[in-house]
C-alpha cells in the first residue's frame, strides 16, 4: 500500500473500501495502458511486437483477475447484507 492509500485507509471507517476502489481504478488503468501500448507497438518495436503482445495479454489477465475479485466481493457483500437485514 502506498502512503496516500494508508492515510486514506486510516481515516476511513472502512479501509476495505479504499482497497476495493484501488482495485477498480487499477483495472481501468491496466485497460488504458494496454490500449496505448497496442496502438504504438507495431510502429515502435516491429521486431518485438509478438513478445510485447504476449505481455499485453498478461495485463488483460491481471485486469480480469482484479475484476473477478471485485465481483466476488460484491456478491458476498450483498448476499450477507440481504441475508441478515431482510
């Protein structure tokens, strides 16, 4: 955790929300990073394009894992909420 995240987490009643937000933002940034690199890889590194595209696919996988983590959390959060409060 970086220092700004630690400060926010210590000030909030729910530090998990800061972490979940960071995961969500990371998914967005990974997607944007992949798109930016893909748009320039052929013209900048034509010989290494295949290797770079392999790495980019790993970025997509990482983003998918992050997104799945968020979906699982929210599923269990809402299940817990409705189970105990309704």
